[in-house]
């Protein structure tokens, strides 16, 4: 990535940026502005002052610098010169040069910061967020926000290149039927009524398609009142898009192009074309609908190997799946017992482990129950080698998949942010993810997702077998976003509502405005949303999206800097017609 802080200079106060000076500038008279990052005395009157701005740091040699303290804001004028032989600093982009004969003007003194503004800061997170403006001065944070801007700019360019039009949609909105808990805002002019902050612009963008906008995008702020985690904040940003007269492949192509552009803009390398996995293959091969392709070998079907087994735990099991864990045959009994407990905690009846020894001998409490052919078949099917650990789960198919999928991650997954960048599409999700308490199907995406055309005739007779035209984008095991081709025909929509147990009156009450619009010529359409925060976090090498958001909330949803959320004056509440009840016990 090229250095930060490009763009036109000089301004009235400075000629250059600190981090851009190099040997070619030697002899130039410069004026720099920034913060004192560090001051080291050199003899009685001389000091080395590291001056920092967004672009980086340069060493200034200053006479009589005694009044300069860390984080003072200064303007330095002086002459760039090569550092003497042997004093180069290879850790600094500007390490070959320094600024000499300096005159320093203090633009503003500063109090000492409450924590050191170095890259490796182990200050408490609340303290960092309370003084986020200082935390942001750290090079790591500056770089992260620069990566964010770069990603966002690459995504926008890709959208515009593909003919998408940027349109803003309202923040004061109505509930969106996507399942997340929403933030509600009291309406002062209609006491007792509320706006809802959009969990996504889903309905608005579909209305834009009815409105003939054809190809829409937006860097949309979305709000969801859900528990915060490493990959989730109350508010987040997504590249939201929708297009008319497209099929699934068209949407996947455009989004692929955009995210590969964004990755290339940060890493200078374009990842390979994004593979497409069906949901059922993802579950079979990785035991997850957001597979991390980096996390070692895939799960292997072992039903054929144990078809005639006498081993009771395997005989008659609906599904037998195995996982090879390369080189982990050295795991001790304690660790293996813990893995077995973990497998049971995830719902498996048990876990069989086998260590692969020399000449493919298998060491395991259950090895004696397996025939020679079964032992050899197992090693061959998994491609196991001496020193490997082999794990086997015999259970219901979904349980065997998800349990081994999780153990695969636990044992083989590099940190999410560690390259390489392995994108994958997961397509052909089931339309419904299961049945609710009343035996009704639960939509896996949302109720406006178009069923797979080949499965439409089973919508009423066998709804759980119906695939949808929805798709997820996954990067290194993180879901980066999802989308679908939408239902645009009233007859198909009515059948889906009927399957979900939503009658006409309820559909009208909940989504009447959308269904109404659809009666006036809705084009076939579909779209997608890419989570910007997650994409940026991974590309910036961060495991938590808070590190790539300028002003995030803590895990408990608080902003220690501003104090939000905070009570408001009783008069304000009265204007809104709102009364606050004591907290629920
Ligand atoms: N509205 C969906 C979401 O926010 C994305 C989409 O289907 O376009 O996940």
C-alpha cells in the first residue's frame, strides 16, 4: 500500500508531510506540522524530536527543545539532510534522513496522554475509547482507517463502473422483516408512534427497483439492536446494492469484481476468482455454511468404509464422517478427552479419535473393534499419514457435519485476519432453515427470497427441501454478506406467505406498502450487501471490527467518550410522550 497522506501540499503552514521525506529531499528547506511523538536528549542543548503526522514520523534535530513535551502540536522548519553513515533507522520510512537546523513553533501545548501512543498498546479498552481521539493518533489506527477509506473507494468505483447509481434511503423508517431486533425512535409529532432505524435498506432498495432505478448502490449505515461481538456493532456499514433484470450469476459477478478490486487496492494482489460452493457441499465438505478454506483438510464421508462394520458405535449410524488433522497425533490424552467433551457439547453422541503411527498403525481405544480392511480403508479414505490425528463422528448427518466442522476450526484455523485471503460463495441455501414451534417453516433469509425454479413445485408439499436463490459471501470463515434474487410476482409471494402461515390481512398489515408497489409492475430483481467493517478488519489484519471503526461502542454498547447512551431531560421525554419505567428486575 502506498504511504498515507498523499494529496496536494504545500499549504500556508507546511510544505511537506513528515512520513514522505527521503534521500531525494536532502538539501530542501521544509516546514512540517504535527505532534511530538518522542524527544530524546542529545548532549546539553540538542534533542532529537520525532515529529508525527498522518503520513508517518521524521526525526528533527532541535536546539533548545526543553519545553517540548510529548503530543505538543508544533510547526518545525528546517533543512532535510542525510543521516550520518551508521545512524540510519531501517524501521522508519524516513530513516535515511533527518531535518536539521530546526526552528520550532509550539502551536499548542498538551497534557501528557493517559497511555502511550505506540502501536503495541496494552491500555484498557475503555480507557482507549474514552480518549479515542488519542488512540486514533496511533499509526495502527491511522492505517486501519486508511485501509477502510481505500476499500470503500474501490467498492464505489467498481459499482460506478458497473453502472450502479448511488441513492440514499431514509434512516427514519419502518420495521424491516429481516429478523434482527430494531432500534425505535419516538415520533414527537405523532406521540405514541415510532420510527424504526433500518436494519438494512432492504425494502427501500426493492422499491427503488419498482421505481425504475435499475441499478442502485449505497454505503449504507445499518442498525441492529443485537448483542455486540468481535464481528458485530449496533451500527455498521454495508455496501448495499440491488439490480433489475439480473439473475444470481450476474449479482455474484458484480460483487466478486468489487470485493476483489477492494482487496487488490489494499494488498496490491488480486486474489483468484471466487469459487462457488453449494450450501450442501459446504456442509458436507466443511461442516459449515461459512467455511474457512484455510483451516486444513476437508471432512470425508466414511459410510462406504464402515458399511459392514461390527463396531457398535458405527453400525447403523445414519452418517459416518472423518477428519484428518495433520501432524496432531501428538495430542495427549487430556487434550483428546477435552475434544471428546467438546464434541458432546456440540451435540454428538461421541467422538472416536485415532493416532496414525508408523506403517499406518492406528492407536486408539477403539482400534481393536475395527477390522484390518476398515483400518486400512480409513487411512486411505482420509489420506492420513504417520503423525496425523484422525477424528470420526457417527451420528445424524447434520450433527456429524457441524461437530467435525467445528473441531476442524478449533484445531486448524489460523487467526481470521491472517492471510491468504480465501473468498468463497455459498449458493443454493435452503429456503427455510427449519420449523418453528407450530411446525411452520422459518425463512432462512427473508420472506421475499425467490425459491429455486427447479424446486418451486415442492413449496407446499415438502418446503424444507426447497432451495432458494440466495447466496452468501464468505472470507476466511467470516460471513461478509448475503443477498438473494427476490420474489417479484404476487402469485409466488402469496404461496410463500401461505407456507409461512401469514394470511392476507397480516401480509397487508406488515408489508402492504411493498406488496402494493409490486402490483404496479415490479421488474425481476436481486441484490446483495457486503459488510464493510468485516472486510476492512480482515484486510487490515484485525480480529475485531472495533479496530476499524473510528468511534465504536464497547461490548456493552456504551461509548465511553461521549457517555452515550445517557438519560435525557424530563422535558424532552414529555415532548415525546415517553415515560421511563424503572429497569426490569
Ligand atoms: N438486506 C440483506 C442484509 O442486510 C442483504 C440483501 O439481501 O441484499 O443482509
